[in-house]
C-alpha cells in the first residue's frame, strides 16, 4: 500500500524560489532497471498530462565515471525533483550523484524535493541497510571516503523528508496523489508562508478540524493569539492547502492597518471583489455601496476568504461577512490579536495559536542562526539559553537567530546578556527605539522586507510580549548537560 507521513507534510518544506524561470517543472530521479518501464513511466505520463514539464532521462546505460552534464543542468533547471527510491537505486553511482545535486539545489535554490520509497523501507534508505547495505560496501572499496560519505549524508537527509512509502497495491492511486501534490506545490498563486515554516503542519492540521471542509454549512473561524506567534503564517499555509477547493478565494492582509487609511474600507472592498471576480472591475462609491456590490456579485458562489489582522467588528460588516449571505460550503478565516474586538460578531469556533515547543523552537532558531537544522558543535547550550528567552514565539526566535547568525561562539555569551537586558527593558522602549536597536545589531545587510515586518509588528509586540515574558522563570537547571547531546537529539522529533 502507499502511505505518506501526512497529506499536509509538504507545508513545512521551504517554498521554491519564484524569482527565476525554469526549463522544467519536475526532474525525475530513478533507477532505470527497477522502475523505468513501469512506475516511473506511468508517473511521467501523468505529470505531462497534467501540464507539468518533466525531465526523465531515457538513456539506460552510461559510459565513464562522471555524471552527464546535461543531467546536472536539468536538475538545476527544475523547480521540483521527485526521487524514486527502489531496490537498486543505491547501486548506481549516477543516481547517487543526482541525489547529491538535488539536495544541494534544495539548500541553495530551495528546490522542492519529494521522495517516493517504492518497495524499499525509508529506514533502510536513511541508514543504508537492507538492500542499500551491500552497494555501499562495494562503494567503500572503490571510491574515496569523502565521496561515499557525501552519498550517505544525502540519503540520510532525503529520507528524513516527508514522502510516500509504497509496498504493494494499486500504483494509480499513488500516482494520482503525487500529481495532486505536485500541482499544489507548483501553483503560482500560492502565498509565501515563511522562510522556514517550522511547526506549521501540526497547527494547520488542528485548524482543518475546525474548518471541517466536508460540511456544507458556512463556517467562520477566528485564529487568535499575540503578535508574533504565527497567526498569519498558519492562515497563509491553510490558504495554500485548500484554496483550490473553492470557486473563488481571497486573502486580505493587514485589514486593521488598511482600515485606518483614507478610504481604506473602500480599498479592502475593491481588493476582495478583484480577487473573487478576477478581471471584473467594480466601481465603489462609498462604504454602503461596496457592501451591496459584494452581496450581489461576490457571494453567489462558494468562497474561501481570509481576513488577516482584524481588530474591529466594523471591518467584517464592511466586507458583508454574514452567515446568512454566504453560499453554503464557504469558509472565512479571521486572524486577530483579541477575539473580544470582534464582538458582537459571532464566529463558529476559535483556534488559539500555540507557541512552539522546545524542539520546534530549536529548529526555527537553528535555521535562522545557522541556515540548518543542525546545531553547530560548541553552540548547543547557548542555543538552549537563547531559545529559553524566546518562550516559543516565532517572531522572537527569528529575531534572535538573525541577531546571532554572524557571531562566533566566543561572542554569544555577552550578546545573550544584551538580549536579556533588552527583553527586561522592552516595556519601557518606544517602537522606533526597538527598530533602531534591531538595525544596529543586525547590521546593514538586514533585508528591508524583514525590517518592514518588524516595524509593522513591534508596537503590538511590546505590549503583548512584556506581559507574556517572565525572564525570572528561566530554569538554569534545564540548561545542564545539553552540550553532551547530539544535534539530532536536540532538534528532531
């Protein structure tokens, strides 16, 4: 049977780079003698029929010791790679070199990587045992230790990614599922969720239970939580996952901020109508006229609407959000810092956004500090200390990661003392001072998009975080002996 870790597991893969064009949508890596004339050929045809430009190497035998340049170029020129692991995959040097190149592209250009374990156990691939043990015994006798280790590292890394495990049964169901996920991942309308969407999958799964897409009623769900806890990230990931199931969809960002601008209510109405009606232009004279236009034209079909950062029930009224007006099956997600601000508007349910666990916090912090899940040797106890300050809040974990990313281990102790003092004094600082401090600490290379994000959130963040954070509550005993742990023990489940 075919199985995957979760239908939502791809949510925690970083998005592929959208700033460049690619020759191919998909690169297929496979062992020809195992799957060329059956599974891989069927998968290739299904992808092509679904409009995915797919590279499949049709040369069975290769001469010489080096992988063909055309294959390396094809990997570089692909948005996504599907790796079909089969019994004899590891016996091929060229397959292993393809794999190393694919994982390199995942790190450097955020190529999407989807593994398929066809008739092999993912644990055997991860640990090079079973049918993967004997080929590596031969490789070790023939090739250098460094080259073999690169292959081992790549297999271990890819086997830790979410994918499909197929042992027996109907391959057509597996292929259909793969094609569906590929289509979603390559959808140009997808929103950028986060650079490193750690912990998103489990939170979206919980939210999906409240959305209950199988029900044909109208459901309005609020996502509540303090600034920086990841409400918008969860909402974006959910939008990416389900927007194609509706006749129309719209993600309205920064609703509260836009509302305060001159004619902001009209701009919100225009944006909603533009997204739901596509190229249909609607002239809006004033607030009440916009409400009537939305009622007549936008709510005539099943829609998905996400309203980000709502802080007043009047904003919902201005967009004609009403259970009785929306078409059956429609879903509305509202992110808000304070559910009471929506009163007297009634929501079906409330999802309280949760802080990250310690393991998730270490993963997110590690990505921003080291650009890796792996904690560098000598930094483990310091990372635990930094993560303890952040209390599982993604915004602060990202901030600390950026702050410490260019510091050597000898500097971390004094820098963390600055962090402690900063957090201790945060309730006495103005927003402008905090932003200035961030810029001073992060240096001139801080991306402007990051700076703008902090500038937008920091005022609310001061109020929320100063109440939430209790520095005196950090238990120094929890830091003991962590330096003796392996990175995998610290950051993986």
